[in-house]
């Protein structure tokens, strides 16, 4: 398998490098010239990856195969992103920023994955290389911004970039405020010091904060965004950003969705759970730390997600107080080794996704109380060796995904009581464990699949 992984990684990296070279050859005459600096930065990163004996002995190949497969898929998509740079309309500022922003993210993913031996200082060039675009944006500021705000009565989507703490003139001088935008995106670079000018944006429904600095404080003006329903905070730095000022979120009574990505939560988040209309909360590639410690969680939350939160070793017991929770998703959290015994208190839970929690050893016995549970996904939970007898009490269970559960040796006899079970997905070895149950479970269909990780590699290698 290690050989297949190495072949796949070599192939996707070399293909991306070839694609980059072809695009760079055309940038002199075509629209993609504005992306040249960032494309060259990406090219330099790829060229610094050495596939040799020392690379094979490094920790790159020790990563979970599911994570490697996901990375390879991202690199495949990276080729299409590079090609799209040739087709971007030079007059569309938002489109230019969006593609530059995605190129930065692609470069950072390569650095993090291969642990490329380069100075963090070099990585900062990924934002500095945009200086030409920022200059152009500043020159257009009086024209395009004035036109947007003074003559457009309809709601607009606004994208703002702040480079080296230089705010747009209209923002500093409070021109054209309040703004009409219903969607606001603010991108800041690694030099941003989190000293904000005030902004009056009462109509904003969706706020996206894209950041690169090591330390970042949420702006105080969000307290007045009374119509805000969705908040997205994403760091594209090499390291997770330390996020401060979370208390400002407590003023957003209409907030329904919050997504944190690649940030370090350094303070308690209890006030987030106090939001009366919050429905979905996501932590992706976050350092959770002690953020949940001592939280008396009482919330109307229906969806809770943890993905690739590598320091999450145990699920906070307070989460079992989320009585309205419908979906609990904990995926690719490789340090998670146990779930709270009181998990059965989540009486309204319908979907439980534990995919690729490789150290998770067992499900709690209280799981039998989850009578509304319709779907369980324990795909690639390598350390689970047995399911609790109480699993057979899940009278509403219809879907069970369990491929890649290499440690599972037997199924409890009580599985015979899962009369609503319709769809089981597993590998061939596990399918033999279901043979004795198929006689009584008339509607059951056992789908035998190859390991999804192998499928991903084979598609790329072929």
C-alpha cells in the first residue's frame, strides 16, 4: 500500500507541476499574467518536494490513508484551478481575488502536508505577491466603491481586502455607510494587527472572515449586525490562528450558522451555545484546547461538526445536554478514543457520523436509547473491535456504514432486532458477519465495497 501511496503522490504532484509550467508559459500574453507571482510561488513549493529515500522514511507516509486520499483529490482539483487562471476576466476584481485566494490555500496545503523545509517568511510572499492587485484595487476604490454604494439600491455582495492594515478610504472616512451588502467578505494578510475601524453594515446576513495572521481578534462592529445569520472564520496561514474576541458573537441573536476553520479556540465558547437561534456549529482543522471545559451547554443546536480536529481526544460531556441535536459529525479526529457515556441523552439524534476516528475503541452502551437514530457511519474506525449489545435497540436505524473497520471481529446477536435496517455498507470480510442476520432482516441490503481509500488511489493511478 505504501508503494501505491507514493506512486499516487508522485503522480499528482508531477502532474500539477507540469500544468503549472504550461500555464506559466502562456501568462505573458494572456489574462493569467496577474497570477504569475502566485503561480511561481506554487511552482517553487512543488519543486522543493523531494521524493527520495529520506522522504519515504519521513512521517508523510504515516498519515492516515483517508487523509492522504483527500489530499490527492485536492491536488487533482488544483490542476483545474491553475487552468482556470487563464480564463479569469481581468475586469472582475472579485473573481481575481477569489482565484488568488484559492492559489494561496493550495500552496499552504502543500507546505503543511509535505512539511516542506522552507522559512515561514517565504510563505508570507504568497500574500505580498498580491501587492499589484491591491494597488489596482486602491486606484479603483473611489470609482467602483462609490458606484456600488451610491447608485445601487439593491443588496450587493462586498469583498474587501486589507493589506498591511491599510483600510479602504471609504471605510476610514465612513463614506457610503451604512452599506447595503447582504454578504460581506473580509480578507486580511499576515501583518494585520486586528485594530479595526468601525463599520456600519446592519443588513449583512453572511459574514466571511478570511485571515492569515497568527493572532486575530473579531471586529467589535459585528455586535451591531443584528441581521447576521451566518458567520465563517477561516485561517489560511501555515499555523492555526489564535482567535480572540469571541464574546462579540453573543450579541448576534439571529445567528444560525457558525463555521470555524484552522483556528485555535483559546477561550470558553459557552456564550456561543447561548445564542437562541443557532442551528449549526462547525469546527474544521481547529485546535479545540479547553474551549469546552466547564461549559454548561444548553442550546437549540441541531447540527454539530468536528472535522480534522487533531487535538480532540474526548468529546466534552456537556455536549450530551444538546437535547435538540439532530446530527453529530466527528470525522478524521484521529486522537479521539472515546465518547461520553451519556451520549444516549441525545434523544432526538438522527445522524451519527464517526468516520475515520482511527483511535475510537467503542461506542457507549447508552447508544441504545437513541431511538430516532436513522444513520450511523463508523467507516475507517480501525480500533473498534466490538459493537455494544444495545445497538440492537436502535429501532429506527436504516443505514449503517462500516467499511474499513478492520478490528471488528463479531456483531452482537441483538442486531437481529434491527427490523428497519435497509442499507449496510462494509468490506467483504465484514459482510460475512451479516450472513446470519439476512435471513430475518428482510429489507436488508449488504453493499460490499472495496476500501474507499484504495478506490481513490486507483482512480488517480489508472
